[in-house]
């Protein structure tokens, strides 16, 4: 059975966070850090994974991603960063 993940990345160099979902977080991290990537995350490399949550369905992972992208969700992620 496939699992889906909601994840948060942190760019120490730029003090930025990125929240997303994927079925393969390791592969996704490589894509975010790949120099051929031209998306928003390309400007703030390198990224490291600081948080993951596992879900049974893609829709659950997407729902949690949406929650983490709210002000309260971002506050939760920044709390993790500050406590590490």
C-alpha cells in the first residue's frame, strides 16, 4: 500500500520554509535541490527536510499540506525549527 507524506523543508541560508506533499519525500527533496529545477524553491537552495507526516491517502496529505500553509501551520513549523 502506498503512503503519502506532507513535508516541510527549511533553507537555513535564506531562513525560508517550504511545505508540500509527495509519495516519495526523498526523491522530492532531490528535485527541490536539483539545479535544473526552475521553480520557487530554486532560489533558496539548499533545502533540508525538517518535518514529515505520513498518510494513507493522497487527499489526507493534501488536506494537511493546506493546514500547514495557514498562519497557524507555519507557526507550528517555525516552532520546530526554533526548538532544533
